[in-house]
């Protein structure tokens, strides 16, 4: 029994050596801690950069650091830099790089602290528990970058500045709450590549999301925004290559700017943009392969380069609204599901490759009364000669003479005014019928042109076979009843109303 009691006393004494509490006067920590193998340290009193240097260099096994009742005071020695070449250290600030790469698991910082300097805790891969004081105003760049066990961060309400990459590449970070009391910008790359970040709450006073702030956050699906959000700017690549599939931008009635590549390569599906929006940067919604619908607000008069390139799930007849004057390079590149595209009267310019790769395109309607200027290879990869181009009859000849436009099947047609409902005309031996979805027309004379309209007289497609047989695939046409107009060489016409079963 005596032996067991002695062993217990020894164990308690051994453990106590590993957990140390000291009352410090700035610069004296090294004289107060005799055992550098301790794992837990609580400091009261005052400390400065020299004491942080001692912790960094000597306390290699330290797991828990409690500074809740300590005060960080200024230190300046022009002859003896402490960290890197820095000789001047502010009060109430954790010195730059001071604990970088440390094995700390738990850190409690003191009330009164206003700044955490550059890379102060960067690379603390064991850091799991972090208590930030309410007085904190500035987190400098990369302060907590690559803190790989940190799971949750709530930024103090009084925080004024979050520096570049402050929490970037924190591999286990899952929850972030930013609810400031004053206007606040989420810093550049602040949470970049936090792969497990799934919950982000942005309070009303977050007015700007900086470049790349949440880029590469592949677990992030729907950032939380309040109805009263004051968000005004989503900067370049802010959510690029993230997992965002839904964000309530329609709530953002103060939003004026979405920067270049802001949502590029994300799984966004349907997007409603606020009418307050004034600027959409190049490639803002580039290659969002799941996007099915997007409504551009009236204030957007220029569609930027690459804006919606590669969004091949979209099939909208009129993604360009009246008022748009220019369409940028590659703006609608590779929309391989779209069947009809309409240019409003306001369009004056269509950029290089803007419509390239639209392989399912079946009809183009151009309302401008002055033929829009074109960049290079606007419809590259599109079978233009088989696609009707519908224009106002007053400018049809202008389109026929314009480079690239003239490659389309220019339509002069209007729906026939009378219908011969017989399936064939014995005099001319013109016959028309459906075989499944394929319209077949045969005649005993050369067929110059076959046009097909819906029951309301809207042109759906046309063919110019220059032979006695014509075929036209109607698989993508809606409805059952169609009007078919056949023009024979020489100008004779016959029309039919057909049922496609």
C-alpha cells in the first residue's frame, strides 16, 4: 500500500511538471520556466516578443497555451531583431511568425488583444481549439493558414480586417461565422482551399467578398445570406472551383458587382440576379455545367467575355435581353443543348467564337435592323447552311450580304395563307408524310425548298434539297400538328397540314 501511495505521489508530481502557470514580467519568461518539456502553459502578467521567441524556440512540446489573463506589451530593440529582421513590435499584438509551425493544440488569447500579425500561427497543424477575444480588430495575412485541425471559426463582431489567406488551406475547417457590427470585407483568399468548409454564415454587414475568398472550397454548397444583407461586391474568383450549387443572390439588393470568374467551375443550377447589378466580369459563370437557367438583369448592357461559356445544360430561347448592345468573346461558347437563339434589336456586336460549338442549334432569329458586326469564327463548329436565320424582311438582303451571317439558311418565308389539306396533289404528284419524327416529301419535280411551321405560323425549320425528295428531322419540335410548305423548282407551291403521331 505504501508503495502504491508513493507511486501516485510521484505521478502527480510528474504531471504537475508538465502543466505550468507563471506570473510574468515582459521579457522574463525564460527565467520562470525551468522545464522546457512542459505541455501546458498559463501566463498572467505581461509578455512581449522576447517571451514569444522563448516559447517558439524552447517549448517544443507545448500543447496548450492560455493567455487569457496576460497582456502583450510593446517591445523595440533596433540592434536585436527577434523574429526575422523585425525590431519593433506593437502592444496588444501577437508578433509576426512568432508561433508558426508550433505543435499547439489549444490557444486562448487575451481580451485587449487587437491584432494577430502575419503568419503568427501559420502551419500549426495540431491547432484544434482557438479562442479569439472580442477586442480583436485585425487578423493579418496567413495568420492561421494551414492550421489543419481547426474545425470551427467565429470571427469577433468588432473585427475590421481579415488579411489575405488568413485561414487558407485549413483542411479540417467546417464552419465559419462572420457577423461583424461594421462594414466588412472578407479578405483575398481568406478561406481558399478549405476543402471541408461546408457552412459559411455571412452577416448583414459583410459588404464585400474578396478575390478568391472561398475558391476551392469544394464542400461549400450554399453560403447563408440574410434577407437584409448589404453585400455589394463579389470579387474576382470569390467562389471559383467551389461546391456552391445555390446562393440567394436575389436577396442581394445592394449587389452591384460580380467580378471575373467569381463562380467559374461551380455546380450552380439556377441563378436569379438582382436588378441592382451593374457589372458582370469576364467568365463570372464560366463552365457551370449544371446551370439550367439564368436571368440577366436589365442593367447589364454588355455581356462580358466567357461569361457563360461551357454551360451546356442551358436551353433558353432568349438568354440575351433587349438592351444588350454587345456580346463578348466566347460568351455562349459550347452551349450544345440550345436549339433556338434570338438576338434582340439592341445588339450591335457579337464577339469572336461567342456562339461556337452550339451543335444542337436549329434556328437563329436576328431582330437588329442594322446587321451586328462580328468577331472571328462566331459560329465555329455550327452547321450554318442547315440552320434558318429569321430576320425582318426589310433587312434580309443585308444579312445575305454580311460575312458569317450569310452562311445561314436565310429565310424569306412567311406561313402560307391557305392550306391544301390533301395528303397529295395528283397533278403535281407532291406527297408529304411523317415517318416517326422524320418529315418526308416526294415530288415528280425538283423540290427547291421545304419549310415547316407550327400551327401558329412560327417557322421551325427548312431544307433545300434540290432533288425530288426531301427529309427534315422534327424530333426537337413540340406539338402534333404542323404546316408544311413545299416550293418546287419554277416557283409552284403546295401546302399541307400534317399530324405527327
